[in-house]
């Protein structure tokens, strides 16, 4: 670390050591960068390789030749594991949820629509068959009426058949239902593709912005560290303790120091605790939104599974059409009324028949895809990532302290000036 943090290597051995250190760091970071580009951001492999080679060469030259850049890069690492790493992990969680859970929800909705389509198709087919049955019944009933008419010679013959119009073009009905189902499937597919593409583009933008902001934040910290003695200078460091012992002023740290924090301690100040709580609340809001999506996945599966099971249990509904027809003829019916006598009626042929058909709502020939259950591994992965995210919330403070120690190790002379400035500040406060 002493060779890595030196502004200029002292000899050839340190120069080669620095070059090997830079090469090792470049290989590790380059491999992670390629995996991030190809697996997480879903860029093509040739673009990922080209970007990785360019990035690795630039990183190698920067680490080997530019001393402040090595400091910035070293400060990026703890920040990447906490503050900015939290943003990248949150982006990864969003990508996992959208890519794995959203298609599952849409698939279960398609299953529900297939059940509805199957029920509509079978019920309409049964209804068409029932109209054919009605046509047969009407024709036979017309034959019975015609026989009664023909048995009376004094009445002129007539056609006793009903004219019943049937919908015989059932293929047109099936075609319209098929077109409606295909249109719904295309609409859902378009929504699924739109959501996936939007999340991919948004994830790439967020990832790119996060990396740029990460570099900017570390550079901004180093710039303020080197130009402002008051910036982030409230830690009790080893150099400050040695300076106080050298000047016989150790009593300045004997009392409670409300504004000073032990740089190597685990205790958090009140401001640091409040900041962690705010970040934890924001993270909880994001967790609630993702849990809503997970709950929607379980709800869609439950509805689809219930629809498939209930559709398979739908019983066949029997339909019975009963026709009862009785015809009588009266002989001079007006005379009995005038003479107040009992009228005589001659019965004709009676007609009494029943016609049966069945209405079916489901069939084994329906192409219904089985409902897709939620993937427990996705929920497990999201849960583990959020555990890491909550951990980074409280590690962020220690990462910030580590960044200050890294900057101090790269610029030791400036760290001595900062310790001297803090010593003078404590002396003035003690005198007051």
C-alpha cells in the first residue's frame, strides 16, 4: 500500500510493483465490468468486449501514471460497496423483478383469457346446436299441424310448417372469436415487450449515471479534501493524537468532545444515525413497491389456477324442449250457445314430444396453457439483495470514514496540515 499510495516510485523495484498492482486491479475490474455490461445491462457480447478492452486499457494507464487518479479510484471502491453500490443493487433488483415476474403475471393473465375464450367458444357452439334442435322441433310440429289441417276437407289446404331461420354459418362466429383472442394476445405481448424494453433502457441510463456520479463524487471529495482544511475534519486520528502528545496537549481530548468522532471507532454520531434512518425509510418504500409486484404475481397465479380448475369442473347443462299440442273442432259452435246446449267437440290428433340437448362450457380440446406459479428463487434473490441493501445503509458511514483515511494515506503531508488545523481549533475552543 505504501508503494501504491506514493506519488512517485523511489526505484525500479517499486515501479514494477506498481505496474503489477495496476495490472491485477485492471484484470479484476475488467472482468467485473464485462459481466456487468453483458449479464446485467444485456449488451451484446462483442460490444461488451470492445467496451471492456477500452476501459481496461484506460484504467491501466490511469492507475499507473496518475497519482490522484489512483486515490480517486481507491475511494470509489468503498463508496461502490455502500452508497452507489446500493443504487446499482436497487437497479438490479428492479431488473430481476421486471424480467422475471412481469412475464409471469402476463402469462397467467393469458391463461385466464384462454379459459374465458374456451368457455365462450363451447357455449356458443352448444347454443348453435340448440337452435338446430329448435328447427327440428318446429318442423315436426308443423307436420302435426299439417296432418290436422288435411283431415278437415272443408278447409282449404295450407302449409302448416314454420319458417325458422337458423344461423348455419358457425365458422364465421368461430373466426370472429379467434380474431378477438389473437388481438388480445398481441396487445398483451406488445405491453410485455414495451415494459421490458423500457426497463432495460432505464436500467442502462441509471447504471451509466450512477457510475459517472460515483466518479464525480470521489473526485469532488478529493478536491475539497485538498483545498479546504475544514472539510470533513472532525475525526480523532492517529496523527492528531501524536501531535497532541508531542505538544503536551492531550488534555484537549480528555473531556467529552461533542463534535469529534473517533475515526477507528464503531460509534455513530446523532447526525449519522439520522442519515441512516432516512436512507432506510427510502429503501423501505422501494421494497414495498416491489412487494406489490410480487403480490400481483401471486394473485394472478391464484386467479388463473382457480379459473382452470373451475372450468374443468363445469358440468354439462341439460336443456329440454317440450311441446304439447291439442286440437279440437267444434260442430256449429254458435248453435249451442243460442240454445244453451252443451257444445260437441271432436278431438283431432294430439302432439306431445320432448327434445333434449346439452350445453357444454368446457372441452378437453381447448388449448389452455397451465398457470405458471411464482418462482421462489426470484423472491429469494430479491430478499437477499435487500438484506445487503439494508446492510449498506449502515456501512455507508464507515465507508465515508475509510475514504478519508485513503485520502490521508495518499497525501500524508496534507493530512498533517489538517491535524494541525484541528489542533489549533481545539486549543481556541479550550481557551474560550
